C-alpha cells in the first residue's frame, strides 16, 4: 500500500513575532520545516512527501533548499486561503488508486518519532484512519453564559498531527464545502461519517507557534534522536 505525507506549512509568523514565516525559522542548524520533512524521510524513503506552501513563499523555500543543500525529494503544492483548502490542494495532487494511505501533518511539528509514524500508518491501513492525540495534563473549565464549571479532563484529548487516512476516504470527505467546525482533518472525516480512531501521540510532538514553543523546541532537539 503506497504511503503519502501531506505537510501543511502555511504559517505567517504573526504569533511568533517574526518577520519570516514560522516554518522557515531556524531550529538548530536548519529551518523548522526541513526537520519535519526529515522525520518522514528518515522513517521511510518510500513515502511520497508533499509540501503545501502559500504560493508567495514557494520561491523563498526553494532558495532555502539551495542554501542548505536540502535534497530530500518532495512535491511542492500551492496552498489555499485556509488550511482546509491547502489540505484539499495537497490531496488533489495525489494520483493514486484507492489502496493508498496519506498522513496529514503540520509543518511546524518537527518531533514526530519513527514509532509514532509507524503506528499512524499501520493503524490507518487497518482501521481506515488513525489520529494522534494526548491526554490533558491541566485541569479545564467550561465557560458558558457568564458562568464556568469544572470539566472531567479524562473525557477530553488534545489533538495533534499526523492524522492518517485511507486516501479514498479522506479525498471524498474533503469534496464538501468548508465549515467552521472543521478545525482539523479528523473533523472533516467525521462529518463524512467516519468513526475516528485515536492513537497515542507524544508531549514532545509540539506545534511551534510562539517564542516559548521555539525555546522548548531547542531543548527537545538536543535529546531527540532521529
């Protein structure tokens, strides 16, 4: 069964307070996005990697690849105005049969382990989909109509990526009109009638969106083994 990875990198860097998109910020000795791509390539050189970028950032990415002599094969696809549109564009670039599996991943989550990727792909192949998540660590409260109440945190999970699906199922799910409820790819699949299968993620699988995240990422990078 063929395996694909759609890596969505559409950040602007606003929350990071940076002038350049967050996926291009340096982490260790390379831009964040390069670390993310290396995780998939290091897991298997047979994975077809698709990187979705805003059209206006593609030339800059190519320049960075040249600067850092980054030669891991990947297809570059222009993104859309929203994450939903960007993922949809990535899916439309895949020309394959119904036996393929695709993992959709955030470009600024560079700490996915080989074991996590193995679990995501194999579970999706067996069950139709596999969505990475972790339990909440902190207490949470629900705010409604000016009041707040305690919530049982064991009844909730924090969603991460990758989120892996059979290609035929997720492509069909993304053929509908976008909804505000589509906060991740699992929500799109669920709206199409899929039962979502959660698998364990990792607290190190952070999404780098703020300066604090970048500082934490530098610490994780020092101990993270490829």
